[in-house]
């Protein structure tokens, strides 16, 4: 019996629940693991199809403008040999605007 047949019986067949009381605990545990796995794969695929295109369009369209609005124009960040360098004295503090500042205060940072 496949997992889909078992899942169908667990929803539509009252006799399924009569046999559960005599089933070994290992079989019941395996059934729930299989159902959980199938549902998680279905949710991953479904949410991936919904959210990935929105994320890609956000990164392409809105993220660059958000970064430009939050970071000062005079700040230049360069990465050489895996080390970050800036053209300002360190440590350089960027003051938050609006939502970021509220979120940081809420988190206690």
C-alpha cells in the first residue's frame, strides 16, 4: 500500500481508525513521518512557486533603491582579499531611518 492510499484511507475510511489501536507504534510513527514529509515537500514547492518570483523582483527592482536611501552617498565600501574597507574613520555608524530604527529599538539593539 502506497503512502497516498494510506493517507486517503486515513481521511475517508472509518475502518482505518479501528485498526490503528492494534497497529505497532513503529508503523504509526512511520505513517506520520511519511505524511509530514509529503506535506512539507508540497508546501515547499507551493510556497517556492509563489515567493521566489516575488523575491527576485524585489531584489532587482526595490532593493537597490532601498540601499541607496539608507546609506550615505559619501560612504564607499570596498572588498579586497576578503577584507572590507571604507573611506571613513572606523567605526562608522549609520543612523537608522524610520522602520529600521523602530525595529532596532524594539529588539533592544
